[in-house]
């Protein structure tokens, strides 16, 4: 069902605002808890989402030395979340250690092992940022692909990528590799700080497993209608 492919981020800073959003959109089954909310209210929000039987994408984008990234993934895996992000640029040793630690953390807590997904290149960056500011000499699609392959070789379940690169990643990494795409904008929504976008229909056609769609829904005058409009677009 189309709705199952949409993850909505709870990009608010308090538990009250987060709960209000979850209650406003009861049909959403998969929610993302990111830095703003987790820093603002801690793991209590995860307990709430689990009590509502929601799936949880814990998006804290870990990026540190292997021992620290592994420790963070072990702790995060004790919450019973479904997806966890870390940056591919933490490197192969960190990614491998993270996977082992996630398995251990989930086992300790009696939960299924969450899927670790690596950030390839943030969707807020463009080719110019990559070349001139980050000084990366590869073309952007090639860089994103290399980061996804690093994640795959390190034993991770998937990657986060822009929908503009997802077709190439799907072709190279195969059908079993989970590809989660933020940077999704219906034609009627503002892009904001997102640089590499596709519409929901284009992103799914290109091979995304899940779409992360925030402000087009959550900042809309009527979030329920905005969500319905997106569902209708991707169902046709
Ligand atoms: O890891 C993410 O989810 C993520 C990676 C990325 O490259 N770009 C990106 O926008 N995100 C997240 O996806 C969400 C996109 O939100 P909107 O731009 O409001 O649709 C935000 O919560 C971001 O933190």
C-alpha cells in the first residue's frame, strides 16, 4: 500500500508537538525521529511511538570514530527501532563495528536487529558544494554510488540517497539493498533547503523503498489533505 512507503519526520522540538502531529495523522505508520526531537526530549518519544505500534526511523546520523559509532548503534538498537542512520564517511571500520554492535544491542534488549542505513551525500548539497566546498574530485552521482557501495561492503542493510541517484544505486546494489530517499517534493511544494529533489512518483519509479517527506505534509495548511494528495499521486 502506498502509505507504507512514506516516512514522515517528526521535525519538532517537544514531545507534545510530536504527539500532536502523530495524532493529527493517524494513518501514518512510519515516523522519523531526528536530531531536533531526540535532543529536545530524549527517548521518551520512542516509547510513545512504540505504544502506538508505529515503526520508527531513528535518524541521528552518527559520525565518529569506530568505537563511538558502535557504542551509539548498540544503545540505539536497545530501543527497538526499525532504522538507524550513520554517515558512510565514518569509514569501513566504523560501519562494520556499527553493524556488529547493533546486532548485540538488539539481542540484549530482545528486539529484532534494526536496519543500519548509511548517508551517502546529504540531499541539501549540490555538485558545486561537493566539488568546491568539500573538495571531492568525483562527480556527484559517482560519489553517492561509492558511498552506497562502501555501506554494502561493510554489511549494512541500505543507504539514504537523493531520489536523483536512486536508480543508479538500485541497479548496482541490487534489489535487496534498502534505499531510503529524502529530498522528495511534489510539484506543488516548496523545495526549501533541499537541492536534489524528485517528485514522489518519480522517486518511487526510480527504485526507492521508502520516501521521507516532511514539510510538504507537516508545514502544509492542512497536513491531512497534503498527505492524501501525495497518496493519490503515487497510487495513480
Ligand atoms: O537522513 C535523513 O533522513 C536525511 C538525509 C538527507 O540527505 N536529507 C534529508 O533531508 N534527510 C532528512 O529528511 C527529512 C526531510 O524533510 P523535508 O525536507 O521537510 O521533507 C529531514 O528530517 C532531514 O533530516
